[in-house]
């Protein structure tokens, strides 16, 4: 049987008037035992995490003075009664301790990809679903619109469906777009959001015009996962960023995509760039930082540089020893990380 949130709040209210520390502790111990055994549900059926509440109660029990205990009780009471929201996401900061799944460190280490639902990981060059999951949870609300101009297999759009956000992807390769559409349509849609993949070129000046049939021109988040220049050749199409002649050509094409995205991204909202570096003729090319600079020229504030671990691509997995030998003999390092740069569009 659930303990109702309203009953728990009533108990806390009574405790706030209790004058004696040992009596407070006795009552808290009683409540703690009940919570440890049962879930705490509110009237709408939403659950409050019991383990978090128990740790709050334990803190009260450790209080040396009545004043301290009352301070913790009042704080807990307030956090359960008040909802503290902000304009860019649905996190209730009064209950921030419950969001331990949301990463706030700048180092993201994932030991395996999320393979729930239709996340099959079939596309060479995809990203792990945890990346869009983190970004969407942190920077959007239910019903917001998310743009992914390098949609690939549609990882972002699958996460949109799971998290109740609308998502638009643009993908140059029509075969990839078709397969992605099929998979996305198989993903459940509990929040009845809209997702669409447009087959098109994100660096085309016509982007954001009628030709591209974007269902909205007002996005709240953009997630960009371009080719890491020519590390993987995605197609033979000249508009494909993986076919840029050199690093400058790549940066110029990426800049055009960012210009297009900026036309449809709401002011004050976030743009995330997921990218890695590359070697060219035994020289480390800091593609990530060059790309970061390209975006900073375009009216954005840098909010974070996240380093994410990177497992061997399928091609390299079988050649681990060979790569290690090459690294030792050639005096270089094997890539084990990529970047997630987070920018905020300036308000003016
Ligand atoms: C690194 S992959 C993105 C993978 C994606 N995040 C996923 O999880 O499947 C980059 C994608 O950008 C596409 N692409 C390259 N140039 C493009 C352009 N000019 N416009 C749109 N898509 C492009 C490629 O075909 C490729 O699918």
C-alpha cells in the first residue's frame, strides 16, 4: 500500500511544531520505517523516490540540536510542497536530488550504449542514445521542438519520442533516411509527439524555406552530429560534409549549416555539437576546437566542453594490437574521446 504524499506532508507539518528533539527523532524513526517498506505516491499516482526521502530523514536523525532538525524538516516540507521550475526544462529543482540520472560533470563515461526500444545501433557513425537523452532532458520541456540537421539513423528522433518532444531530422542520404523513418515509426509514441525526417542538404541556403517543409521554424534545441570530416565517408554526394576537400572546406560547410540552424533556433536556446578530432598525415587536427570557433563566430556563448569516452569503431575493434603498435612506433595516441560542445544562442 502506498503512503500518500499529503499524509506525509501533514506529518511533517506536525513535526514542525514539536518542541522536543528526542520526540522529533522518535516520530521520524517511525515514518522512516514506513517509507522504507512502502512507496510514497502522490494523488496523481506519481511516485516520490523513497530512497531520497529516507536519506533526508536520516539527516534529520543525525541532528545534534532541535534547531538543526527543524531546519531540515522545514526544508523537506518546502521541497515537497513547492515546485521550482525554470523556462528551459521540466526539472523540478525542489526535488533536484532525484535527478541523479542527469549528468552535470564535464566527463561523460558510458560503458555501453542504450539499446532499448528501436535503438539498434545499426548505422556506422551513429552516436549513443544517451547523448541526445541527456541534452533533451536538460535543455527542453515536453512538447518543445528539436532539430537534428545530421539525422543519420535518427537516434535523436527516437529519444524525442521517448521523452515527449517533437523532433525534426534532416539527412542527405535518402536510403539512410528511409530506413531511419521505418525504425522511428516502430518506436512507441506515448506522448503523441510529431517526428519527421526531411531528406535534404542542411548546408543548402534554401534550408528553413518552404522547400524543406520543416513543420516549424521555431526550435528550442539543435543537436549537430556532423561527419568528423572524412573519417567516415558517408556518400559520394558533393554536399556531404564528409566529402569536403580539406579542413577549411569542412569548416566552411559546417558554418553554413550553423547559419541555417541559427535562423530557426529560438534566442536563448541551446545548440550542441558532437564531434571528434582526426589525424592527417601524422598530424593531430583539432577538428573539435576549430568547429567550436566556427560556431563562436556566429552569436553563441560557450556553455560547456564535455569530453565523452569513445569505444573503438567496428572497423578498428579487431585491430587493437596493430593500432597500439602503430601508436608506439609513430609517437601518437589512439583516439578514445570526442567532444560535446554546448552553446547558447545570444539574446541580441
Ligand atoms: C555522424 S552521422 C550522424 C549520425 C546520427 N547522430 C545517428 O545517431 O545516426 C552524420 C550524418 O550526416 C549526414 N550528412 C552529411 N552531410 C550532410 C548535409 N549536407 N546535410 C544533411 N546531412 C548530411 C551523413 O549522411 C550522416 O548520416
